[in-house]
C-alpha cells in the first residue's frame, strides 16, 4: 500500500508523526478508513479505538475524543484528548479508574457536573480496557 503522512497530536505531545499505510478511526457516524490520496475529510471522534497500519501491520490505539482531518492528497492529522497504544495501557490503572468512576456515578450526592465527568472517565476507562484486550 502507498503510505501517507499521519500525525497524531494530544495536548501533551506529538504521539505519532510518520508514515502510515492505512488508518481506521471510529467517528461519530461510524468507522472510516483512510488510505493514501483520500479525499479531504473532517470528522469528530468520540472515545474509541483507532487502528494504524505501518509496515503491513496494524497497531491499535485507544483515543479519548478529538477530530480527524484528511487533507488534499491524504495527509492526515488526528487531534485527540488522549491517545495510547493498546500494548502500553496500564490495565491496573484503567481498572482503578473504572471503579472510581462507577462509585461516583452511584453516589446520590454527586453534582450534575461531577456526574458527567465521571461518565466520561468511565467510558474512557472501559475503552482503554477493551483496547488492551487485543
């Protein structure tokens, strides 16, 4: 497959900057695959998984919301709140985050804002755990 430039950026760092042969991202309207010379495209990304093919092999990453932009010619930029490779996920930490979020959601005294934050954190923890399962 013909490679294209892919850049994955989080608030903390440039997570990936190199060539990819294919990516599959989960958008708010379904999964979208990107190959070289893809038409221009922009989409919102919810919490979900992304697959990146380099050297003929896919690598899975867990992302926490963002956007994907495919520029004319196929060069692609993913802006994500967070991103981590599935084989680098700290499963113990994700399970702990899941438990804490579930406890906050069950607490009747939780404010609406804290409830929404806990919901987001629970979805993120579950996504990380699913990505780590391979």
